[in-house]
C-alpha cells in the first residue's frame, strides 16, 4: 500500500515553528492591534484570507503583530510605512520560499521538478526541513543584514555628496542586459531546459554584478537590470556581463544598454528617464555588444581602457532623438 501524504497541518507547524492555536479574532485581541490594521497587514504579507473562526495563527504571528505595534507606538514607522515595508518583505519572501522549496525538492527527489513528488518524497523533504530549518533561518537574517549594510552605506555616501540630507533622486549608472532571440529559444527548448538557461544567465549576471560592487536591481526572465554608483563601475559591469555570457557555450549572447543620470530609488527598484533610456539602448545594441548614452560616454572620456565609438543617431520611443555609442575595451 502506498504511503499517505504527511498531514498539512503538521508541515505548517514545523515550518512556522509553533502550534496553530489562535483564530484571527484571538490574534487581534491578544496583540493589541485593530482588526482593520491586521487585515491590511495580512494582505500586504500575501497571506490568504482566513475566516474569523479558523485556527491558523501561532505565537510567532502574535509576536510579529506586537513588534509592529510597538514600532508604530514609538513613532519609528507609521501605519502606511509598516504596510509598505511588509509588502516588500512579503513579495520578496514569497519568491524566496518557492525557490527554496523547488531547490530542496529537486535535490532530494532528483527528478528535476518534472514529476509529481510521491508521498515518500514529500515526507523526505519534510524530515530534512524539520531537522535543518534552524540552520536555514540564520542564513536568511545574515543575508538581509549584509544587504541592509550595503544599502545603508550607499545611501549615506549619496547623502554626503548632496545638498539634501535624504535626496529623492541620485546620480547612477543603470543598465539592462537582455538575452538575444529568447522568444525563438523558448520555442526550441522544453520548459525545464529553458528554465536552466534563464537560471544560468541570472547566475552569470548576478555574480559579475556582485563581484564588481554593483547592485542587481531585478531580474525579468530573459533580462536583468543593474545599477552602479559610478560611470566606470557601470561600464565595467556591462562589459563583463557581455563577456561572461559569451563564454557560456549553451547560452545565447546578450545585448547591453547603459545610461548615466538621475534615478529615483523606490521600493528596491529604480525609476526615471535614465532607466527608460537604458532600456531603449538595449534594443539598439547588437548581440554581444554594449551601447551607452552620451552622458555615460562623456563620463568615460579619457579612460584609456575603453574605446567609445559614436554610431548613427536614432529615435527612441518617448525620448526623441538620441545619440548612442558603442563601448568596447581598448585593443
């Protein structure tokens, strides 16, 4: 007789680190927050709606509500700031959790995610999670603190060179790296092979960006967006990404577009005309090449390690006529 799937409630309690013992009404009453705030909070976290009588909350949920209430009472954050912060955490953690479960399942089950895992396979994953979840959790906190330190240092460096104590816009180099012929590739490969190509592309790009000291802003499947504090750093990242992908035999070339100018950092992303210009430059670039705007070309002028070639001016949607340049390493 085949084994039964593990009890979902037991799995949830193992991963939550506590017994499910409170309803939503209990959680609101014991934590001291309002019902309206708790509803906004659950939606921001991305949690599914729970009926008032569903026993679905742990001591950890109550503790989280209590911490957020104290942050508001001490005027560290207001309610809107809490909701925005929680939404950012929730969206990030949703993707991270799905990614971790997929990696762990593929590692233990060994089918690459192509087959539905059996009850025995699910039980194996649950057993490993129960045994090692206390090892995984500190790694998440450590990574968050590391990234927080870098983000805080970047923001202080910008503030030190600005007349505003907390500038709304900052000067930055931003670039897009886009895989060539991705649509055609998606027709030729099955889903698993295509996912591996995308993952390898993201790994290559993120490794280059991190090692150079830039920031991976986001990934969009066949495209990545990065930023750098200085023109020279942005140029180096762009060239190294193009070179790194070219060295991967099973990956198509990328085209890279980079621009320098003011950007608006918001919710971990960057916005503004400079970002739009970098995207337009990407569409101009040939496979394996890097195209930059006139501002970045001016900033790089005189750096002997780079060769900058002006190409034909052309229209860019929403931006008028632009003057692009091709960036190469000096022979």
